[in-house]
């Protein structure tokens, strides 16, 4: 019995000595702290529901590892703490530091949700308003460094007074990592600059995507902009809160709301983005319905009090992983069916985003998976690079399609313009054939030319149908370019005849008629070689009123020209047979041509004479040296 009493006494004394002994962390090599951080990953003294000042001999309630959330312990019975609500003290003595040297550590979310930090009995940092009556806590966080100095023996005691009411967890949120101030500050500002550059790049992508959406109205750009914005907010309000550094007065509850956006809104817009890239991925599922919880959570983020909203975060995290998993499943299924760049890139990017999101959530929960590092910024940087490559590939494919379509449309337009000349559209003040509607018309004075093959019926009866078409096409290929060269418009083909109009110049019509006859001299030589008849044409030219327009209905429209002066032109052309002249023109067209020449202070460069007619009508034939001799 005496032996048992001795053992129990020793156990009690040992237990008392353990709790009486101050928690201490001894630095193995202070030289390491010159360039690297050291995590204070040992036991800390923890006091429930009270602020215990430095130097107090009060025994701690627990020895705890950091990160430490007092939610994890059944302490409700002691101080009625619940869902992170409460107050407490964390203390650790650090030894073997370089004597009389300044050290620093990062403060943002070191503790939740308000805290003060003391080095021995000196206040070195304050965030928000703490109170042992945790209901009076005013939460706030700052993105900065806390600085303290070791004493002459290389020792210092760090004390955290923490209180929390609104956040769902209370206590020290992250492992405290210290380093010599000079090198830590340099590293801090270097990292700040790097994140500024990253942030600037992301903002550029966001603005550029919004601009593209405004210009092109493609939802792909909108979804990408919103997704990048969501991740941007997560990185710069939680992973490395640069926003808080530059705008320290932003209320902490606003920072929390911005931080939560990536948890629930980003998966939703990512789903819509993936669907807009490839409609086949969610072919049998409504992508908008799948993404709809994101918009519900967004409304909750805006409307709910932070004390309620914060407690929905675990549900948001579950939704985030479920959304990523569903996307991944559908993308894998689609990848098995469609082997293309979009599917494979989307599959790869959702895997890296899922990994980055997982490490980020574990990091915020204090789970030290990768030496306290989370890979959301890196995964998103890789995602951005992949999306840039993907969009460039899509853009190139679209460019190839547009080029192919343009080439096709160019050929189609050429085909259309064989039936409706560009000049006709210009005459009606239309830019494109698609602008034409039935019933549009325009009237003006202009020169009219009529050309016809003489004795065509007799000649055709002596040839096969193939030879007739060969003869006609050879003739038109030579004549049509001459009309266009002289700014004429072929108004219609009449079998072996042509009606052309010249809106700009009467003289051009006369010059064109002479050039046409010159071309016929050369064409007859070619016809002899092809064993085709040596055809001749008669040309009549007149000047008068012409009305050109469109007739028909919505389904079928055609070019229509109405003018009694066209009939006069045709009669002038018919008289070439009667008077045996290759070109016969009327007096009005000669008068118009002479006026044009007079305005330019020159004379006409061809000759002409009046035709002796049987009915005293005023007709003239024109010629130059070549046509005068050969025809």
C-alpha cells in the first residue's frame, strides 16, 4: 500500500511539474534564421477564457500544438465556449536566438479573429479589439510583419491574447514562422512585388476578357473573366492578401466575403466556361442548372450576416469539391469520346485547379501537407498558361474557318455578280447584294449600247449546239471586258445580243463601240483557226432616260430596266443591217459626248458622218482608221 501511494505521489508531482514548466522552443542554429524561416512547431502554453500576462505563475490549462483551434477541444464545460467563440492566451518561450537581434513573422490570420502579440511584456502588434468577454470582440486583420528583439541571452517570450465571437473557429490559425527581420523584410517585399505583377497580369486578363465580351458578345469571354476574377480575389484576400496590405482599412468582414467568392462562385462560372468551350461535355446535362448553386451562394454571401455566413464555409468547400469532381467526370467521359485539344486541355486544367484548391483549403484549415505551402497561385498560373495556349489554338482554328468561309463567300459573291453586276449595286447605292429588295429603282440620263450578231439564226442552223455555245462564249469573253473597261454595265444578255448602259459618260459608250469592232477584227481571225464562222456584229448607241430597278417578290427578285430609249437604241442597232454600217449612233449621244469633250477642252478622237436615211431620221455612223477600213 505504501509503494502504491509513493507511485501515485510521483505521478502527481510529475504531472504538476509538466504543467508548471514553461513551454520552450530552442533554436538549433540561429545562423539559419539569417535567410530562412523556422516554424515554432512545438507545444505552447494555452489558457482558457482569460488573458494571462507575462511573468504570471499561473499554470496553463493545456499544452497545445499550433495551429490550434479551441473548437477541437471539449472545453464548453469549462468556459461555455462554442463554435470558436471565446478568449484565450497562447505563450511560448524561444531560446538560443542570436542575442539582441530583431526577428519578424507574418501576422495576417495568425490568430482569429482579433489578437494582441507581446514580446515579453512589450506590445509588438495589435489586430482588432480583444476582450475576455468575447462578445465584445471587434475583428480585424492586417497584412504586415510583427517585429520583436531577443534579449542579451538570446531569449524572448511570445504571448498571444486572442478573442473571437463571429468567426467559426477561434485560436491560433497558422504556424508562427520567424526569421531575422532584415532578410524577412526583403523576402516579404520581393514576394509582394511578385504578387503585384501576378495581380496586374490577372487584372489585364479580366479587363481584356470583359472587353472581348463587350465587343463580340461571346459568353466564353464573360465566364473566363468572372472565373479569373474569383481566383484573383481568393489569392489576394487569403493566400497572400496584397489587397489588405495596400488597403489596410478594409473591414475584415468584407475581406471574408471576397475570400469566399472563390469557394462557391468560381466552380459555377468554371462549369459555364467549360460548357461554352465544348457543348458536348455537358451534352445531356443542363450546365446552367449544374452551376446554379454558385449563384445561390453568391446571394447568401451578400445577404447573410458574417457570423452565419462563416459557418456555411464547410458546405461551400464540399460544394467546391463536388463541382470539380462532376466537371472532371464529364470531361473524362467526353475525352473518351472526343480526342481533341479542347477536351485534353480542359481535363488537365481542372486537375491542376482541383489540386490547387485542395491545398488552399487544407492550408486554411491548418493542415501542413507541403511544409505549410499551398499551390493555388502556382496551379492558377499554370491554368492561365494552358488557357492562353488553348484560346490561341481555338483562335487559330477560328481564323482558318473564317479564312475558308471568306474564300467561299468571295467565290459566291463572284458568282452573284455574274448575275447582278457590282456597278448595278452602285447604281442603286447598295454596298452588297444582300441589301437588295424588290421594288427599288433609280432613274438617270445615260448612254445605251446595243450589240447584236448579224445573221445569227442562219449561222446557228449550220452549226451543232456545242459549236454555237463555243462561238457565243468566245465572242462574249472578248466583248464583255471592253464594256467594263469603259465603265459600262451589261444590263442584260439577249441570246446573241447585249444591252449595256454607261451612267458616267456618253463618250465612253462611243469609244467602247469602236473598241468592240476593233476586237471583232482579231476575233474573226481566231474563228478561222477554230473553223468557226467569221461573224460580224452591229452596234447601236443612243442617249436618254433609263430607269433601273428590281422586280419580283421576297423569294425571287431580278434586275429590271424600263426605258423607251432602250428601244430606240435597239432600232439604231438594227439599222446597221439596212445601211451596212458597223456602228450607228443617234444625235443625242453625239451631242452629249461633244459636251463632255468641250468641258475638258478637247475634241473627239474618232470620225463620224451622217447616214442618209429613207425617213430623214438623224442617224450617224462613227469609225476610226482601223474600223473605217476594215468594216
